[in-house]
C-alpha cells in the first residue's frame, strides 16, 4: 500500500502538483487521468524520486520513502518514451536490473536467464531477446520497457503515458495486454494517461487530475456517472457542457431555455452525456418535457463500435452526439444541416457556480 | 569516473532538496566542477596575472626585482622596433585571416553544400586534417625546399616557361611567412564553415529556388548568414594561433620578420623578464579585444 | 540549374587545387627525405636517391657532422606527456561537462574560464608559468610545469567535445536505470559511460594529438629536458638537414597507423555488438 501525503511541487514558482493526497491499494490498477500539463507526469516522477517535492511525502507500506533516492525505493517506472538502453540487446535490457541493482543483485546467471526469458514470454517477445533496441518496433519497445521494469517484481509500477506513442490499433491491443500482465503478476499499476477512454477502460479506480489538483477519485463508473465537478465532466470528454444561469427552475443557455430536474435553483453549468442525446428527424419536435436545442451538423466519425456526430449550436458551442452502431445504423447529414437534438431531463447534471455537482441531480441513479 | 563525487545512498534532508531534476541536485555539481576550476585558476589565471604583475617590475641587465615601475612600458611604446613588431603582427594577422577566409570558404562551400553524400564529406574533411598528424614544425620547415630559390615552385615555374629567372622573394620574406601560415591554418577555417554549411536544411534552399531566387541571392540571403557562426569560430581559431605565432616566422623569414612572439622569445633568452611580460600583456590585450569582438557576433555556447 | 552544375565543377576543381596546396609541402618533404647523405642538403635537386637519412634517424648511419635527432629520450618524453595529458584532460573534461548538465549559478564564468585555456596563446602561458615558477622557486620540469600547461590547453577541447555529447544525451535512460534499483555510480559505469564512450574516445584523441605536437608552452617550462617538438625547434637555429624530413615521414606514417588502428577498433566494436546480439539470438532460439 502506498500513501501520498499532500505532495506539492513547483518549477520556478509555478506549482505543477498541488497538495495531492492519495492512497494506492495493493494489487489494484489505478489510472490518473489528466490533460497534458495537468501535472500527472510530474506526480509520477515525484513518487519515483526523480523529482523532489517542496512539501509532502510518500509512504510505502507505512515507511516514509520521501527522502530516499530512486534506486532504493523499490518502485518500477515505465517511461513514456521507453528509455531503453541503446547499447544493450533486448535480453540484456530486461536482465539489466536483476544483474545491476544495488539491493540483492542476482549473481546466478541461470536464474537471470530463467526470469528474463519468462518475462519476455509474458510480454510476448520470446524470439526477440537477441535484437538490439534499434531493430524493434515501437510497440515492441513498449513491451521491453514494461518487461524490464516488471522482471524486478516491484511492489508498485508507475507508468507514464505508456501507450502515448503507439498508434490507435496497437493502443487498443496493449490496453488488454497491460491488464492481463498486471493480473498475472498481481503488481499494483499506477498508470497516467491523457486519454479518458484508456483511463476508464483500464483502471480499477481512477484519479482525475487537473491543473495539479486531484479533482476526484473513484471507480471509473462512479466518476463517469457522477462527475464531482464540471472540470471532471469536461476532462472525461463524454459530456456536452453548456454554461448559463438558472431562473425559476429553468436553465438558460444564452437565452435558450433548457429544462432542469426538479429542485435545482442555482445551476450555472448544464451537462448531458454524448450518449444521451438523440438526433430528431428533420422538422421533428422534441417532447415538451425533454431538453432540446437546434444545431447545425459539422462532421461525424467512427470511434470503434460507435458513431460520433458533431453539431454546432447558434452560440457556437460544439455538441457531440454518440450512437452505438448496435442500436442504429449510421446516419447521413449534409454539412450545415440543422437538426433538433433532444435528451431526457433525467439525464441532466447540473453544477453550481464553483463548478461542483449539485446534489439531487442523480440521472436516475442512486448517488 | 566523474560521478565518484556522487556519494551513494546519502540521505537527503529537506534542506538540500533543490529544484534540479534527478540525482544531480543541490550542491553536488560543485564537487564535479572543483578540480577543473581549480586547475584553470592556478595554472591559467595565476600565470597570466603574474605576467601583468611582472611587467611592472624593475629590469636590470640580467635580473628583475619587484620594485614597481612603468619603465618597461615606456620602453616598449617608445621603441620603433617593438612598436613596429606590434604593427607587423597585426598586419600579418589580418592578411592571414583574410586569406584563410577567401581561400577556405569556397572549399567549405563545396564540401558542405555541393557534396551531399555524408561519407564523401567525411572523407574530404579527413583528407584536410591528415597533414595535422605531422609535426607542426616539420610542416613549416617543409616550405623551405618548396619556396627557395631552387625550390619546387621555382623549378616548376621555370620548367613550364612561366618565368625565366627564379623568383627570390618567395623565401625569407614576409610573403613566405604569410604563405606558410595560410597553409597551416586554413583548415581551421574550412572545418567550422563546412560544418555549419552541412547543417543547413536543404529544403530551405529548395524553397528559395522554387520562389525563383537566383543562385547569388540564395548565397547572399541564406547560405552566407547561416555560415556566419562557422566563419566566426574559424576566425577565432586562426586569430588565436596567428597572434601567438613565432615559429613560422623564425623558420620561414630567416629571422627577418619579428612578430611579438619572436620578441618575447628573444627577451626571455636574454633574461629580460619584465620586458617580455610587457609584450605578453600587449599581446593579451590585442587577443582579448579580437576574441570579445568575435564573440559578440556569435554565442559560442549556443552553437554547440 | 545548368549554372549550378558548372559552379559545382568549378568548386570541385578548386577544392582539388586546395588539397594540392595542403599536401604540396608534404610531397616535397617525402621526396627530399630520400636525398643523398650526409652531404645532400634539404633542397632540390636530388643528388642521388638514398635511404641514408632514414638510417640516420634510426641511429644506424655512420657518425657524421650531422648530429642525430634525440629520438629516443625526446620521443619517450613526448609520448608519456601526451598520454598523461590525455588521461587528465579527458577526466576533467568529462567531469566538468557532467556538471554542466544541470543549470547552476556561475556557469557562464566557468564556461569561459575553461575555454580561455585554448584561447590564450601558448607563448603567453609559457611565459607566465615560467615567471610563476621562477618566483616561487619551483623547478621547471617537463612532467611538472609543462604537464599542467598541456592540460590547460587540452582540457577545454575535451570539455567542449563532452559538452556536445551530453547535449545530445537523453538522460531518461539514466533515470530508467535508477528506477530499476541501480545506484547512480553503477548507472554511470554501465549506462552513461558506454553511451558516451565514442565522445570520450574523440576527446582523448584530441588531447593526445594536441599535447604531442605542443611546443610554445613547452619551450619555456621544460628547462633542459627536450620533447620531440622542442628537439625539432632546436634545429631551426642551426642548419636543417633532410633527417628532419625523414623523421617527419616516419612520424606521419606512425600517426596514420595509429589512426587506422583507432578506426578499426571503432568498426570492430560496432561489429562485435552486432555479432553478439545475433549470437544471443541463436542461443535463445
């Protein structure tokens, strides 16, 4: 178990990590979601001991490791750009830590060989041990980097955007692989990513980080269903967020009235999930009880098994509509075609002026 | 090697937590710097300061005594011989600098811009550097049988009927000193310029050509400005070496051309330390002006 | 376009001339080294082709009025000095460049202090050092006063080479090694050093060459013990003989042989790492 206690780090007076406290359980997959510049890389580097925090510390199994150098912390760290040793073969890269670590280096070459080959097998690189780093692909480098870290059996493995440099296809395959490898070894993963789909698909729990602050911690489902703040809703990239104000229980987005669930009087942000929107037939009218807005079609794209349509409302805000292809066939619109977008009021989340979720909006799910 | 200074496992208390990245934080790099800085202060700065100090000492016939005086300085500036040597040194320096630039630039242009194959580039540059593996002094002396009255050049010129009489001014004149220096130092001009030229992005030149720029415009507007750092670095190299020269002059001028360096040498030979120090300081000042001037044009640290 | 091709030819021809200019004295040196001896002087025409001067350099020639070059002792001193200078300046250069990998106050001062070492003309430094040792009563020796000045001269070159190497060095591999539990000292040995080794090698080559051929700094600081360049310089004042040229040809061949060995070693280390990798591949398969 690892505890981060109010870690704070700044560069030249600009704080990058602000008062982050967090508990990482044993044998869990924790993802840290944050856009670039949110401080997630710095946070991992502070945990690994590669950067020194201004204040706060890290406890590992009850022991304060905040003053230790990286090589005695016993944490694994997989870097975004792999950082493989270019002068060594793949096999030697993986065996490097076993042979050279300060604590308990392996002297028995047979043991080194056995464990290295086992690990290469686990990550699916059985035949590549003899290659040099320059002779393998990006995806393979990613696996070597992982194998090199995991072969030492660290208690906790930190991964800094491990899939960031891979193309979409490989990314998808590696998400499955990473989970499988983690479960096979029972090691804790702390995985930082800027991709919300990755964070939600892979994490047992996830942390949403923005501007150096931890905004919400919870299971991906919890966070997805009930983002604690409008920033979280935005960083999930799953909500249409509209700004406005509330008068007598009705939300006005630039003068356009939108219905709110009962009892909400002070909403300043109005959020509906992409998947909750439906596109009405041309000239169609929305149910009186539903929320609706008219918008012009801009573009559409396939995202895996889903279709995403982009519209622009009269105020210039982009609205996204997501449809599962299992439920309907892809639709065709011409550019600029105006359609009514509608959603059930039960799907609406409202946030107050501070950006916090207003209790009582439950989207029909028990909060 | 160098990180023996990084003690292993030393616990870092919060006071030494700097904002440097990684392990090289806090004050540790001062340990890495200390030996080099110490070496330069003691063996470079101290001797130079000593030279300035001694230049104000009193010179008697065969000894110096630490009674401060400006006699040696007065003697330097009131003597035609010595002041003449300063002027001569500056003249030869400027001539050699100009010639190495004019002669070296086209070669650098060819190697850096017209040869696009990296291997050929390397081979050409190595070819230019190979002569450096012969002792500098022997290379200088080899000019004697080249330039002499019965030297290779006169033999060739007469054989092809270009001249009927051997040209005598070739050796043991200022000309021979200049020829020798240019040949020895021109490579220091070619190297940096060729390096900068080879770094120019080819697409830049292609783009200019697509926009209809003539070869001359491309040279003036793109190639020349981008090669300037190379020219400056080359000029620094050549200046440093030519200003401190004395061997080429004494080997190829038959002791007729005396540079400041030669005078230092003869003064030391006759134990005139204070006087030698004065000339040393003058040379240092000239040098400092030249180098600071050149460094204004280009930031050496950034070009690395 | 047409205009450029002709320009290319003109410049190519010019470059050929340039190389002739560089090598001309060389050629002459080679020819005259085969001058007849001991009467033949260092000039044309060749009286009779002979290898007399080569024998003279090696000490096989019968005694004559031409004094032999002090090849044995002077060469030994020069090589020892160059070797020691190479080691010390490479270590200093690597350490200083390593320190420059982090920002620190006064880095500009240190940078120019070090670079000053290659910019101050040798004769000034030699003079200054002679004055210092004279005043402090330190004996001037080739392994003492001369050696420290040679390092002052070559250390900046080693420093600049290593600085350029470290500028292109990705320190994330070092971090990777630390997080694998490897201590900083061992990381330097096992990761950093092998990766910067080509740079270290060229820094060493630079330092050795510069020191081996150095002479204005040596002239004032080595007292009576001559190094090879000083021995050659000593012949300036008296008559020169073709034995110098024979010596020049021999040392050039020797240097070229060294350079070839260096090139072969580099090529071999590249090939060995490739061979080793394919070897392991078979072993695993």
